[in-house]
C-alpha cells in the first residue's frame, strides 16, 4: 500500500467512526486535504463538532484509546486554540503518519481563517477570522532575542547564542509573511516569500559554533531584522536601529539573564538576576 493509499484508508476509518458516534454532529477535512493540495507527505487533519453537553475530555479519551488500540499510535500531544482542542497522534511505519484530530462544541464547528475547511457531514457555523500576528509583540521578541544573543556570545554560551539568533530569524520570517498576507504559523508561508526578502536571511544561518561566526551571523540577523522592520514597523525601526547595531557589533548587552530564565522561542523574556 502506498503512503497516500494508507492515509486515505486511515482517514476513511476515522470518518466512518465519526459518523457512527452519536456524540459527534459534524466532521470536516482541514489542512491540505481541504485545500486540494495533498502530496505523499501530507498528514490527516480532521475537525469534529460535538453535540451539546458532550465533554471534550470524554470523547478524546475514547478516540485516543481507539487510535492506540486499533491503529497502533506511538505518542500524542495536545494543542488548544479558542474552544477547540487538537490532539496530534503519530502512527508507526511502514511510513510514519501524523493524525491531527480537532474537537470543538458544535457552536464552534466551522472554518477559522484561511486554513482550509471542507465539510464531510453536519452544518458548520459561519467562518470566523483567524488570529492576526501582533507586529509590536513580534518586534519586542526580536529585540529581546538580539540582546540575549549578544549576552550569550559574551558569556561563551555558544549553543544558547545560536538558539537566540535562529529565533530572531524566525520572527523576521513571521513579520514578512504577515506583511505580505502569507500564512505565519510554523513558517508555512516562508517558501512563498520573494527572493528579496529571503536572500538576506541566508547569511543569518550559523555555520560554526565559535565566537567569530556567531558574531557574524548576529550582525546579518540584525541587518535582516532592521530591513524588515523598515516595512513592517518603520517607527520602531527608527527607535531601535542604533541599539540593535551596537549589539550586533559587540556593544551593549548589560543586564538580563542570557536565557537562563524562561528562554523558549515564543519569547518569554528571561527573568533578571
């Protein structure tokens, strides 16, 4: 069985189970299947609407038992967005397959944003706008990460410095995608950005874990960030330019914890000492 055929067979099993589950009032394909852009590497994205008073946790427990017991799931994790809970499962070889199962009350069964939504059964509610990236927040995360990249370089924390430099690049991509109306989550729109945006970012890739290379990459990253901010947030670019260039060139960098606090790439600022 080819990977695509296996994916289709698993999806058919899940949709048949949804139709027979009285607690489920609607089912839809989302992601690439809804947009008609599936390829051999696409996963399964299903979104289910629940009848009133059906606890999401109870239905999720039953479906999780099915995916482990009948389909051999290896692991899962959850994400939450608004009223929806998403559980992502990994099914095993012959070719690993991801199954993303979204559940929400029937009152929230419908498309959000432009991610794709194709109803299989049930009646969806009207489309709702998706979340809009906050340019000001992204700008704040970017300067924070530049600062902590410089601190890490000065401390000789080379892996930590690479972490922060890469995180700044991620935010530059997000800012550019938001500005040009492309998908922003997980860099899904990055490969559709024009070469004029992405070419400068190639220089931001860290090629070796030494001080000179990290300093070079940080400088390229600051240049790319300021170039994007000139379009996305010109007032902020003007305010930040001198400070960011000083950090890129080895100046500044006082204070902060260099990422020993909460240093995830979602940009929670590190706690001071």
